[in-house]
C-alpha cells in the first residue's frame, strides 16, 4: 500500500470515529443496541438507509459505521495510534457480541 492510500484509509477511519463521537456528543447515538433479528432485517432491507427498520441515526450506528470499518479494516495499516487501536477493539467486541459483520461464504 502506498503512502497516499495509507493516508486516505487513516483519514476515513478518523472520519468514522469523528462521526461516532459527534453523534454521541449531540445525544443522537442510540442508547439501545438492536437485537440480532433487527440487525438482520436492517442489513437485508431494500429501503434506503433501512428506514423501514431503524431511525437514520440507528442505521448509521449499527449498519453503516460497522460495515465501513469492516471494509477498510483489513487494508488499514497498524499505526500505533491509540484511537485506532481502541476503536478496533470496540468494533471487534461489538461484532462478536452482536454479529454485525457479514458472514463469509
């Protein structure tokens, strides 16, 4: 991975972290984690932003942000940055607890 791609991946990771932080600061981050069936319904929804299943904020929190982290995580280099390490460990914990990550076939 070249330096430009590495910088873009880190910028994207930081943008996701900032989105989560702003949502929490502004009090719009959902208080309750949806159950497995609700997550499956939202992920499988054909309605934009799973509006038939979640509020937009819940879709960001439990579908969009985890999915984007899943897509970029394998290609993002380890930087030693505490924020990256912390967010990665939180995501892995969430993933194992709530089965957010798509199954590999």
